């Protein structure tokens, strides 16, 4: 599977949104692959990690996030579900799970219900090592400051806004991957 064939179906090459998506996704993919290389004992599927990292934010184009050139109608929290629907429809269910489960450090059913998020009410937590790794690597890069990797302290502070469980999941992944 060539992730760029899928990306190019929904994004016009050379546009600011395309450049933001691809730059961010490449950074996430590289970080995830670098970590995978350091853990041969985990027997991670590096090809899948690359593809999933490149496609994890596929759904952003339908959201309203003008600061990153997204002028859709849906709240940004929906981008994972949107990407998941697209990839499931194309027969890439494993990749779809990464889209759906990468928001924050994943979302519990309770978090979705309690915050009244406009996404399907189901558990959206990364399950496989590859899902966890892509989600973990994603936390180090924003789409508004593309050229800079975030510090662990900054990531933890940002996640703390969403509760202790989110920070705990990140800390577990730090112990696992770093």
C-alpha cells in the first residue's frame, strides 16, 4: 500500500494543508521507526508503522481548524473517526484503528461520553504495540510548529489538561519505548 496514493486522493499536493499533513506525518513516522529500530525484541511491523503514521491524520481536511488550513465543518476531535471511516471503506481496517485511536493517548468511552464529544461512543484506546507507538510518536509533533520536536515535559503538561489517565498512558509508553 502506498499511503501517498490515499493522501493524494483527498489533498492537493503543494497546498499549505498538504504540506502540513505530510510534514507532520513524516516526522511522526520517522520517530516511530527510530524507536522500532531500537526495539527488535518487540518484533514490530515497521512497514505498517510507516503506513499508519503517514495516514493517522487523514481526516483533518473535513474539520474546522483554520490555523492549519482546515476549513471543514466538523470539530477537530472528529478527525480520527473521519480517517477511520475513509480507511475502513478502502479495506484498511488495521490502519483505520490507528486513526481512530490516536487522539491524545486514546479516549475511553467515559471520556467520550462525559465530554460529549461528537464521535462514536466507544472505547478508542490504542491496543497493539504498533498503535501505541504511532500514538506515542505523534505526541512529539504539532501541526502548528512543524520544525520542532516537543519536550517530554511539554507533552506531559499538554496531556494533563485531559486528566491523569492520559498522562499515565503516556508515561507507560515512555517506559515501554524509550
